[in-house]
C-alpha cells in the first residue's frame, strides 16, 4: 500500500513499520487487516479446491444508489470500505475493492468471527455432539471456581453470561489488556510473564449479574466456546471449521485464524478470509444450510431459530437492557447464537466486527452483503448508522426488482 507508505522498502522505513504494538491503530491498521498472519501467529483453515462453489456474475446498477444523500461511491469511501461483495440469488451483483484489497486478499473479520463460531456450534449441536443447555463446566471443569460456574453454553452463545468483564476498546490497562496479551494481540511489557487464553479464563472470577440476564458483550465467552468445540469435536478448532464448514460450503481459498502462544484460537475475532468466501457463508444461510448439491451443512432449524418469533420478546428485552442498544437506536434488535437480528417483515440477520466488518443476510430477498472496512475507531456510531443506511438502500433496490 504505497499510497500511505506502510511496509514499503527493504527494510521498511521505521515510521511505516506495522508491528504487534500498532497494528490495530490508524493508519497502520489498513495494511495490517490484510496481512494479519505476518504479525500474529495463525492456524490454517483449509478449503477444498475440488469443491469450490462458483459465484457467477449478474451485475446490478448499485452505483446509481443514493445513501443518506450521497452517491454510492461516496458511501463506500465514507465508511472506509476495503471490500464489498453483494450476492443476489447466489450471483455476484456487486464486487468492489479498495486500499490494496483484491478478491484474493484475506482480511480480518474481527467479531464476525463470533458468528462463524456460532454456525460451527450449530453444526455440532445438530449432530448431537454438544447441547446448548450443557453447563460450561461439563466441558471445561477447570473453570468450576470462576464466574462461569452455573453458566450454560446457551448463555455464552447469546452473550447473556453474568461475567464481570468490561469490553472497553479504549482502555489502556486492566483485564481487557491482559486479555489482549493472552491472545497474542498485544506485546508483553517489561516484567510481564507470558500468558495464554486458557489461563486467562481462570482470572474471570467476578460476576456482574445473573446468568441469563441482560445482553452483556464479553468476547472471552466466544474464545471459551472455541475451547468447548475443540473438546466436543476432539480436534483443533481450525480443523473443525475447515472440515465442517469451510470445505463443504465450497470456500475458494483457505482462511486462517490467529492463535495464542500455545495454539489456542481467537474464536472471538481472529478469523481472516476473503470477502467472496465470507459472502459464501451468507449464501449458505440463504440456502437453508445446504450446499449447492443439496447436502445439509448447517441444520436449518438452527438458522430458523435466529429469527424465531417466539424468541423475539425475551431476546429483545435482554438486548434493550444491554451494552449495544445505543448503536442501533429505534431498531427492533436482538442477539441470538452469535448473530444480530433486526426483526421485521423481512428479518435481517447480520454480523458486526470492530472497525467496520460486516456480513448481512436477508433470506427472504436471497440477498447477502459482505463488507470489510478499516474504520479508525473500533466502534464508530456514525459509521455503523451510515452502514445500516447503505444496507437498507441495497435491500430496497432488490425488493423493487
């Protein structure tokens, strides 16, 4: 990315070097989000070149759309878009890349990774290999003396475990910094002892409310579920995802996920993939969890449960009392199995990752929108709002068609 002078030259100029200490801060993040495995250790999530799902092109005139009074091109620029792929009826209606991205460039998904994990949990649940009602300590008895005692896997899936942890992305000290060091995303400081994710879970001993209460966003919950998945499946998480999801759905490229110093995966945010393959995940939901040859991959009941009407009232009450309601004011929102749900006549299920990572799925309209971005702020309320307005414009375009 020579236009911003990062990691150019041999060696790069010190002012333009991307390191473990600066990789998630501007301007360094724009290069880093496309080169994560050059900064943090990773594990490969293999695709199967013989099973790639084709995505034929059927271009739509999205360039003519107006979003919040601006052109579509201005919308993409205003939301720091690195890549946008729109599928309609399984065909590519729009595809564009910026800031050095290409169709073959893996980009970090951040917390969209959580939604991928939610799908994998659903696959294992459908196979009878784990039950969302299981106590966490059935699978991870090492945590019996922590705040996770009494929590179920369902509480972790829905971010309703009463764990005392503040997801403050601007913090410079405290548990969230210890968590970042444990997951290998921050460098150790002088005097620090090497840590790891699974040791970090044992430090979460304080509760902040009952299990099953309000929506309380705690990223370590998802990393803990990755540990549960490994124990339930008897394999490393990266291999489970590859075998149960990435290969059968027809991913075109291998993905990868960041790991800590002992190989534990960052299920909460370390997944890296191309925009096209992320769109294929969305298409799998549109298709009821079945591959292009009709093979069941995700139980359709798990997908249907995301928008089940009988879940709306309790899930929305938990959402309205929770951490993120202010980012979606006035919207009938909730959270289920690591997916955000916008209720309505045509429900929208979507994923949200810091710095502007998204996957939107409108099953009724057979519409998928995969968007990678490099917002300067982790959670930028204005850009989240503008992104939602852009998605509404795209949905309206295809509803009219």
